[in-house]
């Protein structure tokens, strides 16, 4: 979510708002707390908190495809 000069939640919302990209599943990965994550409304298909297991990431990807 935290990028150098952008916020992944806002990028996600922009992508989900465009008909050309709205169908693309988006998974955000973050070290932020739940309260910090929820500060900005986000339309991501999934949000994984760090540290995460590869098994959980793969399961999430599989569920979204």
C-alpha cells in the first residue's frame, strides 16, 4: 500500500473505476495495521498483511481467478 510517492489504495481505486481495468483482480500487500488500512476506502479484491504465508497468497490468487 505504501509506495514512495503514491498510495496503493488510491491506485487500486483508479484502476477499479475504469471499465478497461475494473475486471483485473488486485491484491494489496501491506505492513499497515487494520486501522491504518481502513483510513482510505479501497476497492481491492484482497488485502494481505505482512508477514504473509506463500500458501495464503497462492490460495488468495486461486480464489480470485
